[in-house]
């Protein structure tokens, strides 16, 4: 469905990436009005924005003053996206400044607002920026976390603009959800994804076929709905979701440590990763040699149950979502899932049937969500993004205590 979108562009080097975002939005059938700041025009000129959008480009409130653009543009928009959003733009928006057409539009808009920051790491981590971002989020805007990567010059760190495809996906989700676009603003969500590896020697490991797609879908959905999201990714080959803090791990123990640390103060913990249940009892520092005609015997040790550990120490108000990937179908599979729900002291368990050529790596899925009271909800079949949104609806339909966000850098 076609929507009216305002694309605000502030004056950062990442402004060139907004051209690709604009192309994606217009190709999806949306009517896009670009409002660059004066500084943004130093990076990409007005003719480029006008040619790509098919709409006139104005910067100053005095342009086309008879149409009262500083009021009209914001009132008529279905979504406002600011990408890139510099530290200066975030500060002016947070303090209600109205010294150009873009900041006037932000004050008059009554639709969902999506800010996509891009700046140097030191600027993003400065307490002033942190306070401005917190203010905007508290008011209901979605402010994505910047990506980690190459910045200007030789610098690398957090502050890079997420890729246009990721921004487009977040904007599309907000358009679909309308007034509920930022319903998770102020929440903290931890998601695990992928499959862990347990090494036998420097080249061999025990592992599983988890692609991490469902966990990434949960992280992407929660971030697009305004939550502060930490994704703990185990051996996934997927691009980082926009607006998400990503922690990469390899082994089950690394996943365990990272998840316990991230879960402190979280409103919800979604355990979508597939940790190995076992690890080699002994690790060989050299490659294990093949004996002629004799298969080696590999003693195994049991790995800790991370979800059960979290369930035992779960604070009041936190929702723990466990997963049960079973080869058994029907009543037998449901019984296994219910047993896991109880043993892990989880609030919800997501049950799905897996096997060769089933679920792992697929783009679509269907799951059954079970709660301790015996409630059962069938979700899907549908895309993993749709599954994530429906399960998050179930998670946050439960009574939750709002938990304070930890200090920046904690």
C-alpha cells in the first residue's frame, strides 16, 4: 500500500546512502518527500534528491511559503525517516528546535518517527547524545542503534549508518504497524541466535544446522518496534540487523556468559539460539589423527542449560522465552515442549518440528507457543519476521514491570 513518507537527511558523510534508501522506498510505491538540511546539500545536491523522488526539494521554511510547508508536510506524512541523523540533528530534535524545514516538520508530524543515527563513535557515546536519544525514545520515536564498521578516514567503530536495505525493512515494518510502530519503546530485549560449536581439536567441532534466521528476525522486529536490543549471535552468516547491539560468540560457554550478562535488567530474553547440549570431555591441542580402520572414541560432557539457569534466577517482571526444536510431531512433540517449559521455568516456549530439510535455514516457519497455564497459540505458517512479530505480541501482552535502562556503557 502506498504511503506518504518524509525522508529527512542531515549533514553527514553517510548522506549518500540515503539515495539508495530513497530508491527502495519509491520502488515500493511510496510517495517520498525529501527534506535535506543545508549541511546535507554539501554532500548530495538538491537536483539528485528531486530526480530520485520526483518531488520538489526544499530546505528553508521560506520556500513555497504560501503552502505553509513547515506545517503541511509533517501533518500529511504517514512516516518520517531521518537518515542519517547526526548528533546535531538529534540534539535539535530532542530540544524542540525549529530552525529549518526538517526540524519544523519533526515538530508538526503526528505519525511514527524513525531516526537512524550516523556519527563518529565518540560522538555517539557522549553523554549529551545518550540523553538526547533517551529523550526521543521516551517520547515514542524509534531511534535505531548505529552499526559497527568503517567510519570516515581510517576510523572504525560504532556509529556507521546501517545498510539501506535494513533501514528500508525497519521503515516498512513501522508503516505496517501504524500507531503501534513504537510499542516497545523503553523496553530492553535480549535475543540469542545461531548454533554453537564445541571443538574437538583445532579444526573439528560438534555443531548443528541452525542458521540464526529466526533469532535475527526477533532482533530486527524488536528494534523496529522501538526496543533496545542485544543480539547474541553464535556462528551466523547473516548481516547485522539495523539498530541492534550484536555480540558474537562461538561456544556454548561464550553464549552462556554473554547471555547472563545481557539479561541483567532486560524486560524479555528470547532464547532462539541452538546451543550444543554436549561438548568433548577433552580438547586436543593438535589435530586428531585417523587410526587405520579404527574410529576414535569421543567421550562427551554435558553443557549447562542456559535457559534453565536464567529461569532459576529470573527477576520479577522479566519474560523468558525458551525454544523446543523437536523431531517428534503431534502430541508427543507438545509433551516434550511442555516438559522443557517447566524444567526451564520459562514464561513461554516456542515449539517447532525440525529435521532434515525442515525449518533450519528456511525463510518461512510455523510454531506453537505454550504458556505455563496451558494456553496454546498456533503462529504461522508465515515468514520468520511475521512469526517474530506475533510471538513478541504474546510476550508483551503479559503484565510486565518496566525495568530501568542501565547506564550507557554498562
